[in-house]
């Protein structure tokens, strides 16, 4: 029966005592909710990009207590429009140039729906073989698609895993680094170990190091060069000083595309230092790593053939929604030795024989969603050509924007702009830049953010939203220059 023929009977609340949604009701409501999501994307430009609500306003629009009796979902759809949407900052809007993109594409949305509908717990190969083997295959696909070192493929000693975030990837890498370092220095403790990262590294590196047991006084922020990339000379100096003080250099965390300015650390030179000192080196590819789907942007891969672990976020630029971070290790045994704990109730013949991958041993939590489904659907829907077209268009529009900045007498670039992020400043100083930012964001059509580089307040424009086109970037520049003219 067509669910639409029985809509009048199915849209009310379920009867008391029988609250479970039937498959027929799921078809009906699934259709209506997907229709609502599709409509949201159709009208995304109708909303101010940055939410206009005041603190507490969303909560004030919701009841203080949960419903005592079942409610129909007609009311939920109404509340989405009335309460939830006004409280959203619209990351999918074409005028969203803040932070970084996080695309919610149709294939990824459907992949999440499949994952939720199947309800698989992928902690072990045995708990759902397809969940494990699809993930392994998709991660190998990404190695080939992005031109990454073959040592990251699962058919050798390495392999890939989908984490929930780059933060979790850094945590797992640092736990593995800690354990390897302690095995190599008898009589030492984690209090003797040192972690090195750039002064421009993401704050998650510090947080991950602390969670992994490294003391705050053992986390070194290494100085940078004029491009805001980590300086190998400064790293070598810091390592030598710690060696002389009787400490144990354990890990280096480099970044390919820092959050503030998309600076590219010189991974090959940093890896040489790490290798000579016996340190683990992890590389956070963040947003920029996705650019490697295009051969001309594979400068982001330089040096990866000598690192221990690497990650980037398909959920930032590779048309896959949150959460989906691709992480690889050159030696999976080092990772699983550090993270594996096997109680009796998880033992099974396949795992005991060591012929399968159990991804629970590659991450902190035991539970695992079927994340590879959405990445699988994205790769199949877009293919390499579609992914490349998205990356190239974002880079082209960002480069055009950077050209406008260079040519304008009142603005200048604040950092190199090799890909899709442009950092720039008004020459009038910090207060002028604050006023430009506020004026552009208050208008409602656009959202840009800021950082601080070289001690100066700096504007950021990040291109990558799925709905963004060239005319949106041009309109954003017009809004920026208009705001500057009114200073």
C-alpha cells in the first residue's frame, strides 16, 4: 500500500502501549523527514547564515519536561521550523566562509540513514563482517585515490581506519607513540616523555597529549617560519635541549594545513629528525589532505612516505558529512598493541586466529558506527571526477579572491594561500578588521571568521561549501570592500 494513501491515519500519535514505529510508519515518516531535509537545502539561502537567536532562546521555545504521552511527528516538523532552524548557523549555506566546510551531501545523508537503519555495532569483525571489510576496502580506495604511500594500504603491515575526528586520531597516535617510547627506554616513565608540535597546531593536539598522559610541561610548541609552518631547525634545537636535560623525545605532530592559515609543515624534514631520534611522527592533514584527489595538489603528500600515522577529514572537504576522519598507520601492530584490551566476552575464533581486523583495537571506544557506508556512497556517486571538480572549483574561487585582495590598496594577504583558505587584513589595523568582520556577518548573507597571525587580527575566508558558486565568492568580496569603505 502507498503510505500516502493512509497519511490521515498515520500522522497522529501512536496508541498508548504500542509506541514502536512500524515499518509502514517508518516509510511514511522517513519520506516526510527526507522531504523536509531536501526542502531545507532548497531554501538555504533564505536564512541569515549566522544564527540570530540570543542565548537561551532555543531552550525557551521547548517544554521544561518531556511528553508524558506519545506525540505525533507533525508537531515535531512544526517545531523544527519554529524553534530549531532559527537557532542554526547554516553551515551548508553558500555564504558560509567560516572555520572550514563540513558538507552534508545527498549521498552522505543517505549513507548515514543506512547506517542508522541497519543499527550495526562494528566493534569486531565477527559482530558484522561487512562493516569491517567495507571500511578496510574504502580506506584502501582512498590511498589510491589520493596518491598516498602504499604502506598505508591494508595488504601490507599498515592500514586505515575511520575515526570520528582528527582529535581522536591524534589521541590514538600519541598513545601508540607513548607505548613505543616506553618500550625503548628501560626505567623511564611517561613523565620523562616529550611531545613536539607547532605553535600553530590545532588545540586538539595539546588536549590529546594531555589525555594520553603527557604532562603539560612536556608539550613543546615549536617555532615557525615566515609562512607559519613548523621550523625543522627549531625542532632540532628543542629535541637536543631535551636530550641534554635527560628527557626522552617521544613524538612529533605535524600539520598539513593548519586551522588558522592552512600552513603546510615541512613533513619530510620533520620526519628525518623524528626518524633519527626514534620518535613517532603523526601528521594531521585536516582539511588540506582532501586536495590530494587532484594530482596537481599532491604537494600536500610530501614526506608522508616516512611518517608513522596520518589523517585527514573527508567531513571537511571531501563531500562527506560529520563524522568521518580517515586515519592510516604504517604499522598497525604498533597501534593495536597500545589500544587492545580483550575481555573474555569479546573472544571469538576469527579474532583469536588473527586473520581479521577488529577495529575496536584501532580506537578509544569499543562501539563503532557503520561510518564507511556514507563514504562508500560518496565515492560511488561522485567518482574521482566529481570529487576533483569540487576541490578544483573551491581552489579556483579562493585563488580569485586572493587576487582581489592583492590588487586592493586597502587589503593585503596575511599568509600564503595555496588552496581554499585566504587569510587577509585591512591595512587599517586590528580595530578596522574587527569592524569589517562584524559588518559582513551582521548583514546576514555571509559568515567569515578570524584568527591571529603574527600578533595581528586576521580575517579568514574559507571556500568549500557544496552550494557555493563563483558569484557567492564575488558577492562576499563586494560586501567586504563595502564594509571597508564605511570605516
